[in-house]
């Protein structure tokens, strides 16, 4: 038996980053002839694979990606950690973790900041991760004058600590 994971909505026509006839053909063929069960990471990924690749919905189970809150130690002092990372008291930290590519939608979050900042002037968005869209999104942040509200932190080994100090993620 073969189980395949469906991890994104790469087959949707509006997602130019992954639009590839060859990729859809290979995934459709291998899915139909080699896989008995599919695991999708979201309901949308399930719907996309069913709609675009023709997989039967009853062959696709959704198992959501999760973060175990028990991994975040309550003994860590949030304010001490914030000072260690160089963040001022009272800053609102919004953290987004993921590969920097169009399907993840970090550009939408960046574009939303100018609408949020007037109500939350001490908001800071921290983007953790690398990807092909980083240079474009850094330029977007600069063009929106978000230098004091947006930081690209790249690939990190201290994600747990950063999530511990966040207000939203």
C-alpha cells in the first residue's frame, strides 16, 4: 500500500508559482496508479487535489499540521527572553513561520500591516523562514515603509523561543 501526502494547493490555477502541466500530470498519474490513500494537511488541499487531480474525496483524509502547546515551557520568562532578543517592552510581536513562497501568503500579511499599524503602532511582524519570494517581499516591505515594523529573520534554530515571546503567531 502507498500513502501520499498532499501538502499544498499547488494545483489551483491562480497559484502561478506551482503551475506546471508536467507536475500536475505526474501527480495525477502516480496518484491514480500507485496510491491507495491520501493524507491532506488541510481541507483546502483536499478539495484542490480532488477538484484538480480527480482524486476521490473519500480516499483523502485530512490531518492538520499542528503545534503542541505543551512544548512551550511555562517556566520561560517572556520579558527576559524578549530583552535577550532585543525587543522592547510593550512591542506587540506577530510571528509567521514558513517557507517564503506565494502559496504561504506572507505578502498578504505584509500588505495588511499599513492598515493595522495606526491602531497598533508598536506592532512588529517577524517572518521566520527562507524561500524564493524573500527578495521580492523585502522590497515590498521597503516600498510600504515598514522598516520599523517588519523583520525577516531567515531560517532559525530557536523557533520555540521566538514563538514563546510572540503575542500572535
